[in-house]
C-alpha cells in the first residue's frame, strides 16, 4: 500500500512529523534550517534536509546490522524517512567520549580530554523546565520508564556508542558526543528520533595525536560544500 502523509502534527527545530495512512507509521521530513553558526546568524541551507535524511538513514541501517532496533523503515524522498510510530520516552540521553563544547564549559576543562569511560547523562525533555538533568532514580520514580526499560536503554546506548565510534574512526573522525532518544514499539525499546550533525559532534582526525584533532564546524562562506563533504564521508 502506498504511503500517504496526513496533516503535520509537529513542526520542530530541524524536522516536521506527519502521520500516514498506516496507523503505526510516521513520516519525518528534515528541514533545511541551520543552527546558529560561527558568525552568529541562523540560515537555511538548500539540501540540508536531504543530507540529514541520508546521514540518519545510513546510521540507522548500520546500527540495525548490529541488532540494535531502530524506528527506521526506509527513505521515501531525499529529505523524508518513513519510520515506526513509537511511544516516545521523554528522556534525552547524552553521551560524551571526550571533553568538548558544553561539558568543557560546565566543568571548566580543556577541550579534547579523553574520558576513561563514556559519560552518560539523562535529561527530561521538557522545554518549560529547561531540560533538567535527571538520574536513573528520577526516571524510574517519576514513572517515565521502568527499571528494566532503563537498564535496556543504558545497555543499548553504550553499544551504540561503541559501534558508532568504530564507524566514524574508519572515516577519519572521532565521535565527541551525541544525543539520542528511545521509544516503545510492540513491547520493545527502540531507538528513535534522528542521528545527524544536529545531534552529534565529530572531530576531524588529521593526525594520530589527539592534539591534532579539530572539531567539525560550519562556516558561513563555505557551509554548503562543507556539509555535503561531511555527508559524503559519513555515508
């Protein structure tokens, strides 16, 4: 049966969500909007939605090959993914492999410090509360997820980290950090949302020494070619 989009139900920062004529499926449409970049301006980039759809679908497919269940079904259009409809758990999980960006500022540590083990942080996905950090006890006590679900998410996020670190290293990157979300589908915990440069940060490894790494950044004067080059290296 052909997939037909219904009326948009969510217009987020970087993507739109649509129901379909299949009650257990959604369409994610990636937008061309850019985050604030080096010159402090926010712009749109033609084809950014297509690049992010390609990156996200490639990573979801790769993770599925390691028996990590995701909501990805297939690409419908260059900027649209068909996904399983999940009951989303309102927790954002952030993983840090070395100091970069926000965690460096928060704890006043230099960028590029490799952690002996990944740091996993949980945040309540609530804009009104400014996304407060939570512990596993909070998540369980407040009823956002059961203890077995929390354990499954923790095991899965650490496996995802190991798989993606290897994937990116073979492509000349170090995975600094990433954010993911999970949901429920047919009594299983499933990886949802997206996996794009809007949700992870990479450092380019121009040499073997950690000190030679450079964070991937997009500059206004050449952002289109940089974003496309990044997509080509990842996919």
